[in-house]
C-alpha cells in the first residue's frame, strides 16, 4: 500500500487547498495588474512590468509547488536539520554579501533574481521544530525543552533582526501557537497578550494610573484567594514584574527601537498625526480602501490606485487596491478565502497521524495567519506599519515561492497522512 | 492528549475573532464613514475656478461708467520650477533680482504644489515680453483676471470698491466664496454684489500623486462655465455727476440730485471725493490707508452718512403742514420785527420785514414767520396739549422721510435724528412746550438729516405730495429688473392743493428781486428753491440750497450742502443752479460758464490745526485770522473774486494737507 502511494504522486492531495491557493494567486495577479499605471497605448502584455513578472512567478510557483508533490514526504523529515542549517547559513551570508534595499540587508542577488533568505527561514524553522517535537515528544513542562525550542526559533529571528527586518522577524512569534497545541502552557500566550496590552496601555494611559489599576486587580485577586498562600506569592511576583515591565518597556522603546519604528507605533496609536511623512502610507492606504465603499470602484477604476497615491501598492499595500476597486465585498471575499484556508489547514493538521506533519501543519497555518493579520491590519491602520507581504497576493517572487513551498510541503505530508513518517 | 486536541478550537477561534476584527474595521471605513471617499476625491480632483467678469454699470444715457480691464498675474508652482535665469525674469517684470527671490520664497511658503501668485497684476508690456520667453521658465504661468476701471474717475464713494474676501466673508457666504475670490466691499459693488459677481466656473482636473495633471474629470461632465455678472443701469447722469464733483472740488459737503417722478438719483456727490481707480489694482491697500488717514475723511459717504441740520430748507415743510392742518392760510400775515420771542428766548431774523405772508416768508426765509407757524401748530389744541400736538407734528414731518432710513441701494445709510416727545420728556420732564423746541421750526436744534433726506423732501414738494424711494440703480440685468420698493409712491399726507402757495414762495426765492437765491437764477428755466444757512456749532455756517426745476413737471430736485461756506446763496445755490442747467439744457450757458470755472477754483476746505504740534497762535496771528475770516464772509456775500484773501502766516505754518487724491493713478 505504501508502495502504491509512492508511485502515484498526486494521490490523496487536498485539491481544495490547491484551488484556494490558485484563486489567491489570480487575485494577486489581477490586483498587481491594476496597481500600476496603464497608458492607453501600452502593449497588451508586458513581461518586463511587475504584473508580467508576477505572471512568471505564479506559473513557476505553481510548477514548483506541484513538483514538490513528487518528492517523498519522508525526505522533509529526514532533511529538516539540514534545510534549517542551510537557511541559517544563508541568513548569516546575507549580512555580508547581501544587497541593501530600502535599509534592509535582506537580499542575495543571483543573476537578475534576488533571493530573500528570511522567507525560506520560515519553513526551515517549521521543519526543524516539527522534527524536534516528533522525535522527542516534549510536553514543554520542563525548562529544557522550552529552551531548545526557543533556540530553534530565536536563531533565525535574531539573524533577521540584524538585517534589520523587524517585520519578518516578528512572524517567528507565530511558532508559539503550534507549540501551544503541543502542550506549551497557555500562560505563555496570556503573558504575551498581557505584554502587548501593557505596551499599548503604557502609551495611552499615564503610568501612575496603570500601576493603580494593576495593584487594584492583584489586590482583589489576592483577597479572593486569601487562603491559598502559594497563589498569593505568585500574584505578588507577577504584579511586580508587570510594574517593572512598564518602566523597562518605556526605556527599551526609546533606546532599542529606531525612530521610524517609533513613529509607526505612535501613528498607529493615534498619538501623532503626520499626513506627509511617516503617516502618509497608512493614511493614503486607508483613504484608498475606505473610498471603495460597499462594492468598490471596479477593476482598473480606482483613482487612488491608478494615480499612485499609495506607495508600495503592489507589494505590502496590495490590499488597498483590493479595498478600493472591489470594496467591502471584495475584502470580505479575500478575508473569507484566507480564513477558510487557515481553518482548513488546522483541520488537515489535526487529521495527521504523525506528530511531525501536525506540528508542521500548525506552523504553516500560523505563519500565514501572522502575515495576513499583520499585513491587512497595517493597511487599515489597526497595526503599526510592518513591512511584510500578504501571502500569495503581494508582488514578489521570493515571498510567493516561499509561501508556495511552505504550503505544498504540508500538502505532500498530508497526502502521506496514512503512512508513518 | 484529549485536552491538547481541544486547543485546536482556541487557535481556530482566534483566527475567526481576528478576521471579524478586520472585517469590522473595514466595514467602518468603507461603509459607515464616508470620510475616506471625500478624502480620495480631494486627493485626485483639483478644482480650478474660472473667474467671471463683474457686471458693468451704465449711466442713465447708457454710457459706461464702471467697466472691467484685463490684468495678468504671474503664477508659479514652486515644485515645478527648475533653476532659471533670474535676471531675464527680473528684466521682463521690471523688478529686481532680489524681488524675484523674495517672491519665490513667499510662494514656497504658501504652497509648493499649487499655483500661487508670484507677481500680481503685471503690466501689459511685461506680459507681452513674458509671452516670448515663457518657455524658459517651467513652473511659471500667467493667469488673466479682470479688475474694475472707471473711465470718468468720478463717483468713488458711490461705486465702492472690490477686494479679496476675508475669512469673515467666507464664513458668512454659505460656501460661495473661497479664499482668493473678490467681493464688493462698499457702495454699489456691495449692495448689488449678487448681480455683479456673476457665476464662477469650475474646471475639474484629475491629478496623480506627483501632482501631474491626468486630464479632465469624467470628461468634463461636472465642469461649469463662468457666467459674467449682470450689468446695472443707474439713474446717474455721468456728465452732471462729473460737473458736480468738479464744482465741489476743495469743498466739504454733499450734493444729491433726484428725478422726482421716479426717485432715480441723477447725481450724488460726496466731497472731498476720490478717484475710484485708486482702489483697484496693486496699490489698492496703500491708497486705501491714505484715504482712511485723510483728515477730510473722503471715505465718508456724506450724502447718506453726513448729519446736517436741515436749516431753512425745512421751512417749506412747516408751511405745508400748517396749511394741511388749517392753522394758517397763504394770505395770513405775521409781523416780523427782526426777531421772534419764544418766551424769553429770542430767535433772530436776518431782516426786518414787517407784516409778511407765506409767499414772502418763504422767499425771504423769514425765521419769525415760521416760528409763528410752528407756534400755531403746536398750540392749536391749547397750551396744555402741546406734548401731543408736538408728537403729531413730528410724525407728520417724519412722513417726509426725516428720522428714518430712506433705504437707498447703498450700504451704511444713516437715518439722522429727529426726537419724539418722549425724548423731550426725558430732558425736560413734563415742563416743555413750543418755546422749548422752537428751533425745530427753522430746522435747527434737535433735528439732523442726511443730504439725501433733504433732497428727497424737495422731491416730495416737486411731486406735490409723494416720493419714490431714492435709488441709484434703475434697472438690473438684461431683463431690466426693478426692485419693487423703487416704484411705489409714498404719500406724505399733504394734499396737492397746499403745495402751490409754498412753491410760489420757492419760485420767488430764486426768481424775484427780493428772493434769497436770486443770483442763481437760470435763464429760461423756472427753478424753485430755498436757501439755508445752517448754524454750525463747530465752525462757520454751512451753506445750503434745495430746489427743483422746472416748476411744472419737475425733472430734477436737488440739495446742495457746502460745509463752512456761509450763506446758502453764496455757494450752495449757484452750484445747484449750474448742475440743474447742465442736466436740463445739456450745458451751462453764457457768462455762467466763467462762473462755473470760478466756483471750481474756490477752496473752502476748513483749516486743520494739527493738534499734535501744539502750535501756539500769537495774538497777532489770531487777529489776522479773525479779520480775514470776516472779510472773506463779506466778500463772499458780495461775490467778489478778490474774496480769497491771503492766508495768515500761521495757517501756512500749520501746513494744511492738500488734497491730491484726484491725481491720475497712471502718473504715479
């Protein structure tokens, strides 16, 4: 039976996911086509233009994806440390031989093509975590396993931070979710959430009031559990850490983050308005999306899109084109497709017999989720500007291929779900 | 394990929650709020306004008195400017290289991306020179506009001026005006703003993010062509107006001439005046400040804002009311011993006439006669009811237009004051009677009127009992619209038959040997009139004349007030007669031409003492002033040309500012 599967490459492939993938790629291509100016006398199809290149990327990506299905799924398990190692080497290499584009040392030029190692580090890391979890079955109750997993995630994260490409680095936080699924305590997620909430609150509310609130809550909590001594000690501890965090984060914010990053955060929180400088992107993007109203202005009819009001519109801000030309309806369809894809990936992951496939599946879903949430959130101003692409839709070969590889490796693993890897 | 499997739902739930958050925000910015839609439109759409020409103003014989002249502004879009030959541009514009830099800085401060004025109202020569070398200055463009031009250089205060709107105008206009628009600020330009301004045109152009035009919006579907303002036809006879302004040169005062049958104003002079051409174009601001600072207050519109006691010109109205009330009849005589005793207060008369009837009383302007008339009017119901009869009399006089606005089509009209009985109650309690207010009888004291009200009263007498609200504009636009309030007759409550005796008196005043204005008789025209010498608490008496002509079917009613000029017969009456003759005959005839020239050259501007210099007059100086002054008055009344005695030394020291407002702006 195993033999039979090996011969039939496309056996058991989840074609619905492939279909969604193709749909998203087509949506991406159409909107990239709309995002660049079209003089009336232009040639029918121009391969040197961004939409022409994207066409090649989509076709080659599809070929790449389908050819991945030809591999034996077990290879990914076996070569996981090797692939991870290569991506780390590439990440180190890019710091020395990389080309600096827009302040980020993120690209390795190969002929006319530019490779972005941080994109490939995502599936490298995902494979190694899956391998680690499937091999040692840690329950993440002990310090050691958390430490090891932490190292696996932190190594590429730190290297990417050094480029510096904060946006891509942030995506590595997505691995929290697969680890949570595998037994990592929910407190980690809560602490993470608490850190974000306190960080935001630190800017919007005076520190004295925040401390008062924290003390009140912990006081009430201690009062309610006054007989449980251990809990009280923990609460006091957490409270002190939280208050300390408030001050540390303020200092870290000033010292560690760069000016443009601080600007973006302050703009998002509404502490600053800047229609011309750093805030221009976000404001123009929101104007473009908002002006689409319910049904949009129609394909190629978006004035903000046509006349170049939104910078980086075919890459990070591609969602503004969708918003303007297709309106709320189009946005809902795209978000709907994404959510359907994500929920389906989780369901596919859960049906795996092998831990390796499940962990990897969760990783794929959560990486995609982070990208989608951060990217769309940024274009509509609920998240600070973080330059990461919208999966399958944004213009760019590296990102499209890396997402394709990420997804199709999982589809291959999924097609092998009956066997043991 | 089972427990961990449930964590799937937490993660999937998180996905769904986040998706809902994204969709909620999208729903808000795309469907609930239309802010983004508006912002998107204003991003790409730039409206360029096309300014219509303001409507022209014609005189009653369809001669153009206010027209438009094209001017050119040099505009610049600082961002599109490349380094250019500053010297060449400076030469073309006739300005210095420093000015070029300064203007450039100013333009950059205003806007980098929008077309902003670089040099306003450049000359035609500069414009022609620029056209040839324009290609060398990318980012620069010329824009044509029109400004006002007044071919006859008269009537400054009537037409008013046009100026860029201020924030207040914009706020009040319900969105019609935008920064950079022009609006009529005073005079006719203000009161007929809505007709004159026309309709602005709009060209919608789509711009890309780099502010490069990308063609017209929706194929020009929403573009609007500018529509020129409508023309106005005024009742003014520009020739008469011009003559009047010339006659009033170097005099302070006002002239109002009305066509009685229609209420159309034929001429309206406020002196000192100014050339309206001064208040257009580049030097508008400076000239305006000069006008404001001028001690003779040329910016004041005296015909509607100047307060003068009507003086003797009030007497015909007394007579009419007396006749209407039946307290006198034309043949009743009163004895004039040269004064009238009101209680123990003495009202002087200029002459001793003995028994005097109405006709002669008017012709000779006898104070005594009219004090008697007033006494009879106020005491007709006995001494106890004087308060009531005064109030009745006051209301009857008010029907002639005193004490309230006549609603002429000019802004800022004043109404004069004319007291009610209540007012006297406040001053005197209950203890007052005709003797207290006797000065009302001869138009002095607690009554003031604008020259317009005085002229209107004359129009009422000319019409024998009614007036039409005086107005400057008789028809608006091509449809010749007339405002309704300017065609209705307002009756004053005096029967037509009572007018003839009064008019007889006025005719004699001008045309009989004993009349006060006999020297102003016009050959072949029977003008009826009345002189007045208005006591002025602050200086020399004002010279006043009111009249109308011809006696039958009057074509013109006129009031002339010359401040500090002494007797009404000396200055006011002749000025009126020249203007009437000019209007009725088209020209002043015979030896009167020379008189006109003499009149034009008379300088009656009051001396201005510059208080800041605290010049102390010596006794000798003040003696000279007093002497020359009284000498002058005698000479004036004898109409000797030699009247212009030399100015005292101290007056020259004071350095009276000379009025040079009427100079040609082009010479500047």
